[in-house]
C-alpha cells in the first residue's frame, strides 16, 4: 500500500521574529524539520515523503537536510507557495495516482510519533479522512468587540486540530481542486475536505505534539526533547 506524506516546510516564520525560517531553526542541535522527517523515515506505514520548501532553499534542503541525514523516503523536494495551502497543493501534484493515502504534516510539529501516524492512517483508510486532535482543555469564552464576555462556550464538543491529517488521495485531491475553483483558503486540510462533504474523524493526539510558532515554543520544545531522550 502506497502512503505518501506531504511535509509543508515553506513558511517564512514571521511570528518567530528570526531571519531563518523556523523549520530550519535548531532544536536539540538539529533543524526542526529533521525531527519531523526522522519520524516519517522510521514509520512502517509511510512509503514516500514529499517536502515543500521555499524555492531559494531547495539546494540547502537537498544537501544539508535530506542527503546529510540520509532520508531515503524523501524523493521529491518541491517549491512551496505563498500560503501553506499552496505549498500542500504543489506537493500533492507530485503524488503518483496509485498512492492510496496521503498524510499532511507540518514540518514545525517535531514531536509527532510513529503511533500517531499509524493511527491516523488507519482511520483515514476506514473513513476517508482523519486528523490528529486533542480535546480542548481550557474554559472557552466567547468575547464581544468591547472585551466583555458574552458567554461561556461548552467545550465538550470542541477539539484542537493538529497534524498529521490523513486522507484517501482522491478525497484530498478533490478537496484541493474544489478550493481552487471556489477561491477558498482553509485553515487546514480537514477544512477543505469538510467542505466537499466527506466525513473527517478525530484521532486523539497528545499535548506534546506542539507546533513551534513563537520563541517560547522552542523553550518548551527543548524540555520535551530532554524528557524524551532521558
Ligand atoms: O505558519 P504556520 O505555523 O501555520 O505553518 C505551518 C507549516 O506550514 C510550517 O511547517 C510552514 O513551514 C508551512 N508553510 C508552508 N508554506 C507557506 C506557509 C507555511 O509550507 N507558504
């Protein structure tokens, strides 16, 4: 069974406030992206990885990330696009038609596990689409423009979406084609798939599967890494 992982790593990381895009910043001495790619390389369900990176960083990624770390599953490196959704679409265009399932995983979530990959892939195989998510933990308030709380939202049905997100290839392709036609930009892949009416299920992830977005996330990331390698 062909299961292809698309890894969008073409952001500029403006919220991080560094010149280097965050996916190339060091965590435990190696670029963030390397941590995510190691897990996909080791995964028994993944057969191929397609990486989307900034056009100007393709050579660096080929030599310093993929060749240096011997990521044998990364067979294609494509140039990303303006928005994350464009980067995913460029990678998706490289997937061969005989691939059954496609996973999308943000390069900047270095704590994904092989177990998450296996569980989300199985769920997508059964339902058409599945994402890793966690139940919302904090009390949620709906707030008006004047900063006055309008109500407390029932958090029981609310989950926070993470990646990986997995889909049958045909489903994700149709969802992206539909988004292009409608000129719609979604916040994640599930958003696009929900819009074509295909059910997407949640598979419980972990609070450690954080997205490295702001400088403080790197501090938390180093702590998680230290705990795991102890
Ligand atoms: O900016 P954000 O945290 O949402 O980025 C999530 C992932 O999408 C990151 O791995 C980032 O590199 C990637 N991305 C991309 N192309 C863009 C913007 C973001 O591949 N144009």
